DNA sequence: GCCAACGTTGGC
DNA sequence: GCCAACGTTGGC
C-alpha cells in the first residue's frame, strides 16, 4: 500500500467535481509531466492519496483511492501519457493548508514543500499519518 | 499580477 | 549532447 498526493487547480477540477463522480471515479488525465506520470505508473488499485487544491486554497481537502491502474490518457493521442482512475473516499474534517504543513517540522521534507510544481507526488506513510491526524481523518 | 523554479524544446 | 530560450506552474 502506497500513498500519494494529487494536486489540482479547483477551477479546472475541484474536490466537489471529484465527489460528484462518486464510486465511478474519474481519470486523472491531462498530466504532461514525466515525473508525475511515472508516479502514476507505480500506483496500484487500493492505494490512497490526498486531494490538494492549488492556487487559491492551497490545502488538502479530501482522500481519494486509486481504482484503476495506469492506462493511456484518453485526452491525447500521444501514447507517452498515461493516467490512473481515482474516486473520492471522504472529505477531511479539517483541511490541512500548505501553511500548516510548513509549520510542522516533521513535514519539512515533503515533496509538496520542496517541489511545488509537481502535480502527482509520493507521500511517505509517516507523512500520511501525520497529516491524517491534523486533518481529523482516522487511519 | 508578479516572479521564481522548473521542465521541455530546439538549434548548434 | 549541451545549453539557451521559452512556456507553465503555483506561491506570494
């Protein structure tokens, strides 16, 4: 079981949009970055991830689950790009902001802090646990 | 709205 | 294969 973080600009694809898809889930398409794609290739069904709103909110707002492993991205003919499908699992009780994360010394090494531009990131199990505590999510 | 950081492209 | 130029992302 691995943990991830999915970043999205809410004006493009928000947590509400994701929740509206229910258990059907949705492709995490549109990624055009090799590092992010490689992370998606490593994902397995049942892996969990944080759903992070970039730009305006800058906070983790929900938990998602990988429901389909990497497959060609249907939004392009370019076969370099793949994506996984994810579904919303639950909203967090307390959104965890980027500022909260930066204020927590244990999270100083998070990719979110050090490589702000990467849209799909790995999260360690320690980081997962700490953030779930902060968010009021039971693990 | 600005700007820094980073990834990608393309000329050589 | 290197590196300058460019485009995009995202925090502030």
